[in-house]
């Protein structure tokens, strides 16, 4: 099947004291690890999308610090039923302390029920590409760890 659609995703790096916030989720029948964020909706800018996603997922307003990375290579979607070309946009973000969201110290600390989600802090130096589910996240983890 020929790819004739784009899937645009927007993610944020919330960094605190050398740790970055990641999310573990159960969706599409699998556990996945990624950064907080999600899909751009029609009529929405990328920054508004990320602010909405953080409010929906974490109940936390954020401020954008800077753009970090936008996909600059071809990547098809890997888990969705229809074929699309994927674009991920990453921003560095901040949030006011004290944080109002809950975190866990354990990976996949959620039941295997579609839509389950938890958050955890990971030291940037301990991020490993193989711990992330999606190819673009793996690539960005390499950039984060190696400076």
C-alpha cells in the first residue's frame, strides 16, 4: 500500500535535576515507552498541541523552552493499521514546581488495559535506545545521551 498520509506527533522533554520524564503506556495490545506528548489535531499548532497533551496526560501546564528536534528522515508508522509517514517534533519544556502529577520508579507500572499510563523519571545518562518503543524516539535518545 502506498503511503499518502502524514502522522504528526509532538513530544516534550521535561528535565529536572538530570532526569527526564518518560511515559509507559499500554496501547494497541503492547506496553510502550515514549516521551509525554501525542498527535497533532487539525487546526492546532505544534506548541498548542504539546500544551494540550501535557494537560490531558499530566494535568500540568508547561512552557516551551526551545525546539529540540524534528524528524529529518523517512519513517513509516509501525503499529497503526494504515500506512502513514511519521513526523515527530520534540521540544524542551518546563513546568512549575511542585509537580502535581504522580510518578513511579518502576517501568510499566500499569495494568495491561488499553489506555493505561504511568510516568517516571529516568537519569538522562541512563537512557537506552532499546528501552523505547518507536524508532524516532530511539534516535532522539541517542542525541540526548550523547549531547
